[in-house]
C-alpha cells in the first residue's frame, strides 16, 4: 500500500512537471516565439515571383512609363504535378523559368497568354496562373540609359536604375504568391509585396526623366534600320535635358547574365562610356579658341594638300593631292580643311585650344552622377608639346571624347555660347553658364550652316525648300588604331532648326568611312522624324 502511494506520487509529480513545461512552452509560443514562428510559417507559404516589378516607375517627360508598362503571366506548378508534358505546354507559349529558389514549385513567366494552353495547365497539372507587371519588356526601350537591376535583391545595378536607386527602391521588396500549409495557393490573396523585414511595402511614384518616349523609340528604329554600330544623343537644346540616347548593340535587361561574358560590349553605353578620337568635329573647339583670341573670319591660309607641324606631315583629306589652295576661315570650316586648321592651331596655340575645350565640357563627366560615364581625355602639358599641335588641331592624337560630351559641346553653340549643362530629370535643370561670347557662337553657327550649304554635308538633304539649311552641323572622320590600317569612325554633330534651336543631335558610327557618308544619313533621318512628327515647325526638307 505504501509502495502504491509512492508510485502515485511520482506519477503526479511527473504529470505536474509535464503540465508546467507545456504551459511554459505555450507561453513562449504566444509571447516570445510567436513572431519568429509566424515568420517561419509565412516564409513556408510564400512563393517568390522573380522578374515582377517591385520598384518605382521611370517616366518620360510627358508621364509615359519607360519601364513596367507591360503585363506578364506567371505559372506556378507543384513539383509533383510538373512533368515533360507541362514543360512542353510552357515551351509552346515561350514561358521561361524565372525563379529557382522555390522548393516544391516550378515558377514560369510568359509575355503572352494562350487560353487553350492555360486551361490545359490548370486542368492537367493544377497550375495557378497569375498576372503581374514586368519591370522590363522583351524589347525594352532605352536599355543602356535606363540600365538594369540585380536579380538577387532588385536593387539598381546600372544606368538610371543605379543613379536613382534610392528614389526607385525604397525597401528591398519582393513579390510573392501565398499558399496554404498543403501548398495550395489561397484564392483571393493573389500577389503580395513584402520587404526583407516582412512589413508590407509599396511601389513609389518613381522619377520623371527628360526623355521623350516617342523620339527615343524613333531613334532606336533609325539606328536599327541603319545596320551600323553607332551611338546617338539628342538633347533638348534649351534646357540640356537628354531627349533620347541610344547605341548598338542592344541588350535585354531581363537576361543580363547572358552578356556578362560576351565580347560584344552589349552592356556598354557607348554614348556615355565610349571614348573616341573626335576628328574634325573638334574643329568647333579650335574655331572657338581662334575667334575668342580675335582671329578674323577672313584670315586665310594656303592648302597644298599637306601641311607640316614640325616633323609631322598631315594630309588634307578633303582637298586631295593638290589641296584647296588659298582658303578662308569659313570655307576651311565648311570643307573641313586639315591644312588650314593645323596652321590655325599653330597660331592660336595648344594651351588656348585645351582651355577652350575644357570650358565647353570636354575632359570631364558630361552628366554628373551617372554611373556609366567616362571623362575622355584632353592632352596634358607634356602631350601637347611640339609637333602634337598638328594632331590636336584636327582632333587626333591623345584627345578622346564621348558622344555625350560632343553633344554638350555642340549645345554651347546652339545656345549662343551659353552652357545649360546636361541633366536627366525634369526638375534638375542646371544654371546657365556663359562660356563663349555670343558673337563667337553665332559665327560658328553660321559656318555650321555653310557645311550643309556647300561643305561636307551638302549631299545629306538638309536644305529646306526655301533654299536655306534646316540644320547646322559639323562632320568628322576620326582615325583610330595603327595609321597604316586606315580605320576610321564617322561623326556628325549639330542642331536643328537653325533659328532658335530645339534639338541638338550627335551621331557616332564606329568603323564609319566618313562622317557625312556614315553618320550623316542617321542624323538626316532623325531631323526628318522631328519634322514629320510635329516636334517642331519647319519647312519640308528637299
């Protein structure tokens, strides 16, 4: 009897301890561990949908979306229901797997939806089909300017996405579909957006850029149709805002990984990163330095086909073997006479030319804060010594520029010697800065019109029906590599219309035989588009 009492006592003590332990465990779950366990449960029920938009929108100047303006369809299938037949159905609608970290599920995405295939996936494979907004479309507009995001956390990795990441990202958000404990997606819950700390978040309004979506699209179509490797920059002449920027080859920001090991430089923004010898478009700088120094437009030099700069012999490509003979400043600019400009450069001096180039924006970033931008190179004191004045005067030698820098330089002339700078957001217009006299800018503008009338661009169809030029330009052909290889890039830069300019346009064609022949047609088509689209009022081009 006594033994039974002792055993009962032990059992009661054990049960009491067990009850206390259970109570303590329940208290921990409710109080201390509730949030942790709740988060774990939520994590098990969330299916990540990579590729969907979770960032602020990038808009053009008129409020049209440049990103996230296209819907896509998401297909979620349990591993147990996924087989070769399901994969075949998804392949028929060109659906791509977009997430690899969802254990227990296959997640695919497609741009288009096929009702018959969608029904088959639902009935035969118990698929869940959702609609979401993609960050980028398959034919994304302005990919080099906009850049792209990191797939891991959707943070900005290049271009505008990186430059304005703080405004566009807010929190590190992801989009999920919600499933129950059995793995079934909960009806009516649809998609949710969460941040890393599990608090509900939202997509901010975004940023409003200076880009003109329609013009950007037109520029991309023009360079695509040209079949040339090129870079184009179009500025709003008055404000310096980037109205369009494009280069080739293109890339798909949805599949950036495919280009990381490529030798094709698809991810390079040639308009802001590419550094090239400017060739004869640099004669705008030399002319400005000469006019600012008081040299008269009637100043003439003799062109005999070649000119000496110390021991350096430089040929006049446009004058042929015998040259232009005696030629004036204005005619030499229009004809792009090397012999004249070497002699003009010798009279002005390298220091004055470099100082003028720097004041017009060369040798420094044209776009403050833009992550993929190069400064180019202006000759140092050592590099411009002696014979180098010959190459400096015609934009060769060590001088390097980006297409955006040349556009900004040209825009100084379009603005009467005033430099409005370059910017990308509508609200970030810069203060004006007078870098050349209005007279100098006006004289250079007149000479740029002569390039269309009787100079190197006379065959580009840039004359109006009234016999007056509808653009003011300078062409250029820049040598690169070993001189004996004869490799060149083609340039043309200018603005339109001539009176009260509205757009400044710069075109570079890599490997172009000449500025007029290679880059000129691209420039001319952009001007035609501006006329036909009603972007500004001007007579019909001849």
